[in-house]
């Protein structure tokens, strides 16, 4: 067990928008984003490819 860290990248011109409403740049379900699953995933299979481009999202376990 550990701490999960999620990092979403966005263009600098979106900074003010992200500060006002972070969900404009953060996925609804970061864990699903990390594993390439649909948000709210309950069961099934995955190919473990991130649903977001790797340059725009990082998933780390600490």
C-alpha cells in the first residue's frame, strides 16, 4: 500500500481556468485514467494503456 500521485499537464493559457475549476484539466477518475479504463470502471479487462496521452498524464506510487 502506498500513496498514489496523479499529475495532469495542460497548456499554460489554461492555468487560470484550472485554478478556478480543477476538473477542467483533471479527469473524473484519475485511477481509471492511469490504467486505461473508463471512468467508474467496476469490472472487466484492460490493456493498461493510459486513456490520456502519456505526455499529459503521470501516475506514480509513493
